């Protein structure tokens, strides 16, 4: 994550792509670490302004972390919120918030 924090997005993307590629063989094709890393990759892509690609990885990471009832699911959701704000897509942010309200009536 240091590359991401340093704003070295292209290098961070390359590293995360390599990691995402080896996780299924090293762990399993459905291991939570894969979805955690896909979310991290999505953050790097967001930072690089590659919003379409970021959305693909962030949606997959978020959906699967929710499915696995993983504690990092809320972090993945925040990454999606950050993407939609950076992308200037309030329409997608509203959809995300509506989905949250539908699944968690006590949410803001």
C-alpha cells in the first residue's frame, strides 16, 4: 500500500495485478484475500483515474466480501463511495446508498 499512499499509482497497479493473479493458486479461487486485493487494486485504479476498471474490481471485491460476511466489506463499500465521488457519479453513489438502505434499514 505504500505505493498507493505515495501516489505511485501505475507501479501500485502493476504490483496488485501480479498479486491478484497468483492468489487463486496460492490460496483458493474464492479466498477473501483475493477480494481484499481486488479492492486494493480498485483503489489504485481510482487514483490513476481509470474509473471503469476500478469499478469492476471494487464491485467484485465488495460483493464477495459481503457474501463471505467479511469484516472488510464496509471498507470495500467506502472504496466504492470514494470512486463514485472521484468519478463525479452521484447517480451511482445514490444507487449504492439505496442498496444499503434496502439491505440495512437502520443505515443512514
